[in-house]
C-alpha cells in the first residue's frame, strides 16, 4: 500500500453507540490526496463528510481503518505527537471561523507562527493579513469584524505555516453569496500559491467545480468520484 502521498485513508469506518443500537457514520472509505491536489467532499447532511475530515486530522479515532499523513500512521501517535503533526502539516478552516476572541486579528494569525518559531513572525503575519485585504484591521478583535472578515483572518491563519495539507469544512457556509465568493477566491489563490493539498467539504456544486476531483458520500460510503 502506497502511503507516501500527503493524505491516505484506507477502510475508514466509524460507528457510534446510539441508545441500544449502533450508528454507522462511515463505512469502508478509501481516499488518497496527492500533493497540491484539491478534493471536494460532497453529499447530503449526515453523509459523513465532517466526520471524515475529523478523522483525517486525527481529531477522532476511527472504529477501524487507517489514516496516513505523509506516511505516518495516525493510530500509532499519542496526543502530543498528533498535536505536533497538526501544527506542522495540517491547516484548518471552519464554517464557524474558530478565531480566539481575546486576540486581535493580527495576534490570531501570529500565534501559529510563534508556535513553530518562525523568524520575523510578526512581519509574516502582517503580510498575510495584507494578502487577504485586512492590513488595516489587524488591531481589531473578532467581535469587531464582519463574518467575511473573520473568515479571511481564519484563512490567513490557516496558511501562516504554509501547511502541506488544508482541511476546510464548509468555509463559506455562514456567509452571504457575494462574501462567500470572495473568500473562495482567496482560499484557492492561497492554496495555489503554497501548492497545498486541499480537502474541502461543501454542499455547493460551484465550489466542487473548482476542485481537481470531487468525491460524493452518501450514508457513509463513497458513491461516486469525478473526474
């Protein structure tokens, strides 16, 4: 089995107890993401998309199956090792922004850079805010920013460490269509610039058309893949 790609999922199954029954969230999912590739995960609510994203990040453990990140079997890593792997190799963008409310926009972007010991981290953070059009908003707190501005800060933070993998869960789900389109343009521009492998969960077929490949889930299984 070739696990040299940035992200490889093999036979992922996730079952959870539900009262006296067992609920199957995912069933035998296989997925490989190549370097720099963009994969859209499609499917109705409850099809297992977000669960799959969480397993890819090592945020949860599957009932069975394996996830490999750059050849590392996540099931063999302890919590500290998983945290380091996420810090160094995986960026996240969430529907709900997930910014730290007690930090300014600049400080939110600066934090991951300081954690990995980047030289001239503050300058890099300012550069990223400028890239997403928020150079004048760096001193504002998340509560002082619109939803679209918060998501642009989240994008800047996600790309701060130039991660080889980015996982995005409905990144425009809480935004109006015009703002969402601007955020998507930034997301795909930043991804191309960094040659980041992107896995994006979406309900939007227009978003999927931007991806190099679309994988559709239904009832926890991969039911189609294009192209």
